[in-house]
C-alpha cells in the first residue's frame, strides 16, 4: 500500500509539475506578446513558486521529513516569500489606479490599492512567523492595533469629504 501511494505521488509531482510548468510558460509568452500585466505574475509563479513548492512537496511527502525540521521550515519560508513575489504582480494585473485599458482590470483608489498590497504582505509574514517558525505575535498584533488607530485618527481629516 505504501509503495503504490508513493508511486502515485511521484507520478503526480513529476508529470503534474512538468505540465504546469509548460502551461505557465506558454501562457506567459502569449500574454507577454500582448504586453498584458498578467504575464509578469505568471512568469514569477513559474520561476519562483513552482521550484521551491515542488521541492517542499518532495521533502514532506516522499521523504517524510517533519515540518518541524529546520530545513523544511527554511524551504517553506522561501516558498511563501516566492508567493509574495508572485501575488503582488497578480494584484497589479487585476487592480489598477489608472484608467482601465485591459479587460478585467478594476480601477481602485491608490490608497485602497496600497492597503490591499500591504494586507497581503502582512498576512504572509504572519503565516511565516506564526505558522512556520512558531513566533508569538500577540504583542505585535496589539501594537499594530493601537498603531492603526493612531494612523486612522491622523488621516481622518485627509480622507474626509
């Protein structure tokens, strides 16, 4: 049973990641010819996220190395940093502060655009520190809550009509 399960995972990782890599490469090339902003996001996904994700799956599933091992934690951290590098251009492709020239883009105010990007980065940093490295973030969360209240009160006049 264990050998057949291992063989299925090896097949999925070997064939699945290869097909996904080819599909992402072709999509990136076609979108780059049209100068679509989604090309950068797909290119980064293929170049930066797939390799560490594949290696992480091999280490965790095939070699059965625990997630508490430092090597696995480092690799998972690298994977999440790569996700940040891929998600930011993805947000840039779907949200814009300019007039929408590309179908599917949503025009948003610059403050909302920057806030969404910051929230994505903060959530991934929270996942890395709290979920992978088991750092207690309760004090940091309290400080950020007070800090955001101060910023909100400071921007109250600026953001009012």
